[in-house]
């Protein structure tokens, strides 16, 4: 069965750490990883959103 894991962080290093933690699990076959960055401005502050969608299958 195909599954989806979405990870969303405010800092790219946090996203990197969480993706690596997810990939350490050997019970998955990774199909694809898609990365997105979004930026918005609130008042005078820029707000970043770093996200990844991982498509995977459980190993049988």
C-alpha cells in the first residue's frame, strides 16, 4: 500500500533532521521525496516554511 508522510518545519535544518530520522526506519521502501519552500511576510518579519512529502511503501 502506498503511503504519504508530510513533514513541515520553520527551519531547513529541522526538516533535514526529521527526514533523516524517518529514513532511518528500514521498514519502508521510499518511492519519492518532494520538497517545498514557502515564504510569507507578517508585519516586518519574513516567515519561512520548509516541507517535504515522502511517498513510501511498507516493506512486505
